[in-house]
């Protein structure tokens, strides 16, 4: 499994249907082709357009945008293309004649849309920020009631984001929500930027009419959902900001980086260089950090710029050395074997016997299923829980088509896993209500579970007797999976190299 992805971000094309920007688009495509060549083996390669695809949503401009997107799709550089609407893509109430609905015409999300890439564990969240920004007030007076209404709409965007992607995650996530790499994309910048128009025309009060209303509320929602990165356009300037809040679950003893929950905000300039600005695009690569002793992943962000009246895109050398910065993702994204198995099970329409046997071996050949001396009951409970959930998936995919003796073996093994769960919970003193909640959760994060569980057996329990009972259950489990062609020696001494 290759946990890596690449996002090529372009923005603010401002196509007008005249064809005048097509040579610029060709130069942009050639530059993207050169940069993407080194990532041809990455399974998820995504082109992301962060708004203002057209300058005005007239039919000719929208058709030109569709043709440009089609040309990128046909290039073979990308495995997926996603786009969101900017303020120029939306019909203004004073200019409706002859204009189309870009949302429908270009298939853009009207509220929020989450795209989950199972292979790389990426959750790309597209947000429509048009109603939550203050751009619409450019031609109107900014009074207190109008401002308060805009802040309320921005707050609703944050509420919608939190509701759609809450900590429990979606049912189709094949892993704990905290193991996702979450990237948010919107058109408007969530933090004020002191560049752009204000830089060129000192004193023009453009900021209150440009950025997302109630930015702190939005960033609070984004960080609470473990977002790693926010990508946006709109201002036609490059920028990279870091926003951190204390992690409520962390302690000072965990170190400075672990104490903070950090999100990075990356801006993309107009990729066609509109308004006299420098053109540019961003490449975001998420992959394992080379040479790390344990699974560790990092973002590598490369920004490319083409100065005015210059046809070549080059690495940007402002703010970032060589245009590249590596950012720690902030979490260990290593996966439990049971979660890996659940991903493979979910991606299969049906399971043939040989694959079922291989998955069953991976699920059961772990130290918690053997006699390992001083038993860690909390760790065993976690292992039995995640194994049981994956085993249920295994049983469900095979039940309709498999031999009866295999179906019976799967069912009996599943029942024994439930007994092991209940025994481990009883040893630890986990009450029935807590256990029922754990059994209901579709995915369980190991670190969070071990943090909340007692670290040793409850007072007054005969641990040695419970350990003997556990070994009997494991030997029974070994007998139950023999009809699958498996004899793993469960309940005995663990083979060398048995994973945790």
C-alpha cells in the first residue's frame, strides 16, 4: 500500500471565452507536465482548481473552461481533477442576463464535498466560500447588520464543515478519522493577506471586502477536525502561513510539537497571471520521510512562479529556500494490520477462498493471540476489537458464496473473538456501557483507546486464572479456523517476528 499523493494546485484562470489565454494555458500545462513527471508512480495525482475558472459565467467562457479541464484530463498527468467555485464564477444579481449557473455547468460543489482517496488515506474537502466571504459587498455599504449577517454565514460554513466531517468520521472511512490526511480547499483566503492590491495601491481598504468573514471561527473548526493544510486562491498572490492552537488532549510532557495542533494555509496566485500579477502554481507531495526509523510522513510544498511577460515557470525563491518546504504532518499514519485488512475487504466485491485465508492469517497471527507471558490486557482488548470488526467484514463478504463448512468456521471464530473481547474488558473493569460503545464504533484509534483504558487488571481479580482461560479460548479459536486450512498455533508460543 502506497500512502502518498500529489496535489497540483492551480487557481484564478479567469477564462473569458475569447481564446486569448489558451497559449498561457498551454505553457501552464507544459510546466505541470515537467513537474509531474517525477510523480508518475504515485497512485493519487490530483489536479485542484481553487476557483475563478472564468472571469464572468457567460456561455463561451464556461465552454472554454470545460475544454481546458478536458485537456488536462486527457493529458494523463492526473488520476483525478476537482474544482471549486470562486466569486467570478457566480452570477451577480445585477448581471444575470446571458449568464449561466457555473455550479451546474462545471459541476462545482454548492456547499461542501468530501472526496476520500482510500489508497493514500487522503480526505480532500472542497468548500464553497462564496456565501461566507465579504466579496459580495464590494458594491454595497458595509454597515453593522450586513457585516453580522456575513459573519453568521461564515459561522454556518464552519458548523457545516464540523457536522459533515465530525470526529466519528464517515461510514466509508476504512481507518480512524485521525489517521486521515485532511486537506481543505476553498477560494477565499481564511486569513488576511497584506499583499496584492493593498501592496500595489497603498491605502486602498480592500481587505475587509476580500477575506473570509469570521476567520478565527473557521480555523478553529478546521483545526478541531485535524486538518493539515488549507489551499486557496482569490488574491493572485503566493503565501504560506502557519496557524496553531493548543491540542486539548496533549500535555506539556509530550514536547512542543505534540502540544500544538497546527494547520498550514497555502495561497496560489493566478495561474494565468491575470491582473498584471505574476503567474504561479503549487505542487503538494505527501509521502514517507526518507531515512526515518519509524513510519513518518511529510508534506513537501513546491511553489512555481512565472514573472510578468516571461513564458517560463521557475521554482519560487521568496520565503522558501529553493521554493520547497517540508512540513511535518503531525501524526504517525502507520496502520494496524486489521485496518489494512478492512481496507482490502471493503475494496473487494466478493472474497475468494485464497484471499480469505490470507486475510484471516494476517488478522490472527499477532502477539495478542499467543502466550506472551505478562499479558497486556489493554493492548489485547484493542487487538481483539479491531480484529473482530474486520472479521465481521470478512464474514459478510464471503457468506453468500462460500462452502458451508467455511461459513460455519467464520461464524464460530467471530463468536470466540467476541468472548475474548468481553473477557479482556472484564479483567480491566470496563463496564458494559463503555464496552457497548466500543463495539458500536466502526473504527477505533489505538492511541486514544489505550489512553482511556486502565493499564492493568482491576483489583480483586484472579489474573492467573483469567490468563489460563484466555489461552483455552485462543486454542479453541485455532481449532475453529482449521477448516480454512489454517493451523497458526494460537494460544501457544508466538513464532519469531510475530507483529504486535
